[in-house]
C-alpha cells in the first residue's frame, strides 16, 4: 500500500474530524456567508508525483477553492429554485459516501440500497398524497427525470404504432404538445431524438397566466385525428409557478390517446400544504411525474425523482434494459433499477431523502412549504408597494417575478444587488419583458431575511 494512503488510514478519525470542523465552520456561518464571490484561482494545479495526504489536500482546498464556496444552501440564495440541506439530509448524504453502495437490485447481493430507494419512494408518495401504483426512482436531477419519463413516453408512442423506437430508432415525427415546458424537458426531447423543435405550442390562458388554454389544447388534440401524442404539462412554471388544469386534462385523457407527463419539479410539493393541495387535483392520473429533491425537499444536489405508472414497466424496461449483458441477469425476471433508468451505476441517492422524510415527517414538510409560501407573499407584497418596482404576476406559490418600473435598468440593478453578496436572485424574461425572479424553497429563510433584503433594495 502506498505510504500516503496507509498514513491516511491510520489517522482516518483525525481526517474525518478535520472535515467535520470544516463543515461546521461553513454551516454555522451560513446566514452570514456571501452569496457571491470575487475570489480568483490564479493557476491550474499540477498532479503531484507522490502526494502529501489528505490533511495537506484539505489545507490546499481551504486556500484555493473554499473562498469560492458561496452560500447557495443559505437563507438568502433565491436563485434557480435551490433549497438547502436539512440536518437529516446531510447525515444521510455523509453515510451515502461512507457505505458507497451501487443502487440496483433488491435481492441484497451485497447491496440492499434499492430496498431503501423503494421505501423512500413509498414515503414520497405518501407525502404527496399520490397512489401507490407509481414506480419511482432517483436520478441526478430534474433533467434526467424528465428524460426517463419521456423515454418511456417515446416507447409508448412506438407501441401504439406497432414499433419499437428504443431498438429501431424514431422513424417519424411524434406530436408533442405543451404550453410552457421547462428547458430540461426541451433538452430531453433533443437527447431522445424526438426533436426539441417538434413541440406543438398550446396557447396559454389570457392575462398573466402561463397555464395552457384548455380549449386550444382540445382543438389541437382533435386536429390530430386520433394520432397518439405526448402532453407535457406543468405543476409550477418557472416564472410564476402556474399550474395547468389537471382535472380538465384528466377528462381529455378519457377520450383521447396520449401520454400525460407532469413536470412538478418543485410545484408538486404544494401537495404538502392543505391550503394549496387543490392546485394538484387529479394529477394522480398522469402517466409520469418529475420531482426534484434538491428544491423543496431540501436535500443535496443530484436528487431528481421520476414517477411512472407501474402499468408501463415493460415499456420502461424496453427503453433502459441492458439486453446485451447476460451477467446482469434477466431484465424481466428480477427487479433491478439499472433496467429502469439511464445510469447503470449510481450512489445511494435515496438515503438523504429517506433520512429527512423519516426525521421530519408530513408536518415538518408542511411547515417548510407553508413558511416559504408565506415569505414569498410577504416579499411580493413589498414589491407591489415599492414605488420603483412592478410585480409582473400574482404570487401563486413560492416565486416572485418582478422588474423595475424603468425596465431597462432591471438587470443592471440585479447585478449590483447580487454583487453585494447579501442575496442572490436570477434574471428571467417574462412575456418579453426583462425581469427578476426570486424563489423561496430554503427551510432556513426567515422574515428577518426578507426584511434585510428589502432594506438593501431601497
């Protein structure tokens, strides 16, 4: 064994204690830590011939890279819909690295982690009040969740036409209907060969809405003359957190052949709030749903979740099976995640979610969700009352979309605001207007944070 590795093994407890101290320094100062950094890494590091061990590497990291670590998991990071990491999720993530399991089979052949993953999906379905007839799993994020769901949708379309698109390739244009699809869905269509330009755009409702116009959806469906298609709908659009009318879509699904996919990356967690669960009425009729744990679930990154109706499992397996790898076993004989999603190898992604769901339960997440909604409404009301700002849409859930009344100055104002390091928000374009977007999903955010940012903006 190399001397540096042997030395590190001998002082492993010391190493982990040093890492814990580094972690606590970050977490204990998170509320004060800047949300942006001007630190520069001057040169590219070189690979050492021998190496000096982990404590030296930790010192080097602290000197060169740690100053770049902004408070993206902190209470005033309001960009991208990024949540924090609950204490339980951190514990689960640390153990994920320690146990280093490859999550695939439930047989316990040196790996019981798929059992944990299936149980975590069971807990999520209960939290979101969804039926147990969804088969779910963890992937790297919402993009790969949308990819997994839409890959199965692609296979369903082929099956309706008597074809196997996974084996033979997509041989024709597949109708894809959507009003306000997230960019990750559009990217997934490109990767799947369905074509990012092949979306048939459904009109949105009039006024400040991003939800699809059901009348236009129905007339578009009728123009397809019974041809099967994919519908991508939204449970929380990016700019204004608008929700499509799932009850109306469910009724259309009774009369027309289509695969119904819901992108509910963060809006799905509205189901945790009794006051807002109505936004998701009838979403349990969808064929597939995308969720993203690093948003409102407040677990570390790489925690996308797909939910696909179990009745479509054969189609899912035919999309992802390792058919030319007999050493992996019969893909239809035994449950194995590697035949149900893109990756063959995955860390135990579900463990942070299992820990946080088990630790805080339904009431804990209800409080997180409702607190974020309350803070968003408080911030939105202050924007409405600010003589220099314009609220561009009602605050429907947890995102505030606004601009300066002198719209041309909105982005330069945002740049200056973010440069303070006291808060971080992101630019957007809403109905062809340059705007600013603030998203509230972090369990740490408080009314005091709202007050501090408003004072900074004045």
